[in-house]
C-alpha cells in the first residue's frame, strides 16, 4: 500500500532517530577515538541548515566509518551509489560513439559455515577476486600475441562492492562486481569467472561452490535505462522503493532479509543486551578495520571523470550540496548537550517541520 507523505516523513524520522541512537550507544562503548568524537562540534559554533534533502549540521566531527558508524555510513554509501550511477552513464557516453559499450553485474560467494572466522572468509573473498584478475589467463601475453580474458571479453574496468551478512551458516562476506566493457564477448563472463573462482575457493578453503553458491552473472545491459534492471525491494528512508544499480551495489544497509542480519542489525541487538551479538560486533569491528567497501579498478574513475574522495571527506560533506538555508547557530557547549542527550535527530525534525520554532526548542532542550 502506498504511503502518504506524512507516513513517509514519519518513517524517515523514525529511521534517523534509530541511527543516532545506535551511534550514541556505540560512541559510549567504542575504543576508537575518532568514533567517540563523531557528531561533536569541531568549531565554536555549529550551523544547522535545511536543504533540499532535509536538515543537516555543519562544523561537526564525523568519523567517516563506512563499516561501523550508523550515521556516517549512510552518508558515504549514498554518495558512492551516486558515483556508480554517474560512472556507468559516463561509460556508455564515452564509448558509445565508437563501439558497443555494455555492463553486467557479477556476484561471487563462497561456502561458509557457523564458526568460520570472519577475518579468514573476508581474506578469502578479497584474494579470490585478485586471483580472477591475475596472470596470463586474464591479461594475456602481449609479447607473444596472446589475448587474455580481459581483451576477449572486452572488459575496460570493474567496480566491486563487498557485502557482509550473518545468518544460520555464520558470516557471509560476498562480492557484487559491476563489470564495464566495450565490444568483446560479454557472454563469456560466466564461464571465465566461474572457472577461476571455483579453482581458488577449492585451493584456499577446500570447499567446492555448489549450485547456489559461487558465481552468478546478471543480464548484459547496453543502455542507461538498464540501470533500473538491477533492483531490490527495500524499506528505504522514504518507504518501500525500487532502486538502480548504484544503490544495489552500495546501499546493502537498506536491505531487509528474513534469515540474515547486516552489521547494523547486529549492533542494534548488541546494544539491546544480546551477548551473542556483542561478541559478533567485536569480531566485526576487528575484521573490518582498514577494509574498503567500494573499489574501482585502477584508472577507471579518472577515465569516467569521477572525483576521488575519501570516506572521511564525504562524511564531512565534500562534493555535496551544502548550501541549504541557515536555520540556527548552536554554540559548541550546547551542541554537546544535544549529542549526549540524543536530541540531534529531534532537532532536525523541528528544522524540517517548523524552522521558526527552533530557537524556543533549543532553549527548552538545552536547559531541561
């Protein structure tokens, strides 16, 4: 059933409150200095603005953790999703005049069981992908005039995204890879990646991918309209929606699965006191440290004119529209009170609903 604008806004507010609640709970328990300071003022005054997509604050510290922060991860991954969509459109535009550009989604999974260490599985997934793109089988032997799979298939670059869930069979790290190509034989993607991936998994883990675990290749797309071909029904901040390839690649946090939990679901259960979830979260923090969520192949961003920005820079608002109307300026000491009392999300609701009431709301909230 389609939601009314009021219902959509209420759902959005609820989701935002929950993200800030999780961040506050994690901040109090985290040993990471940057994460403990996430959300606090870095300037003497915090500017609260209302833009086209809602309220936001300028002049605060952001940890930029795509794996562990409930707030920064949303900001970063949404930006990464938009990057992917722009990159694909640019790929079709750049190569469309002199060739036959295409793109396809490849998903790679491996057998996993309860009790498997996340760090071990994560390394296996990462090394398995490197194995697929290494050696003469992939690059060929130019000195001998031999073509590799890269040239035969017509691949010009890849964008890979790592997703991790946890379910009955334990941790489940897997890759979603967007393969961009021109001409060549894209129909050979499945045979090539299935062969290389299976060989690696057998050698590393001693396990053979089965019918439902291994390599899946989606349809080969040749038009920008195909960006909506990779869709998933999710409960987004604005309700149940369908999304394009960028969000399919980047916004795993929005998916709701019946049998598996995403890391933020584990965090929620951990903060609510579940001891098993506490242990899983600590394992997640250690295994995810230093890992990248979205990786473009070397030179692909430059080729497609996509700006290079770190997760931290995105979390701080670089490369985004931050010219919203200034609604209020909050001194750093008062902002700290709002953060500690978990009232920032409530402030944003007032900014969006009735900005003229913000001064009185701030006065009452800070002095309560």
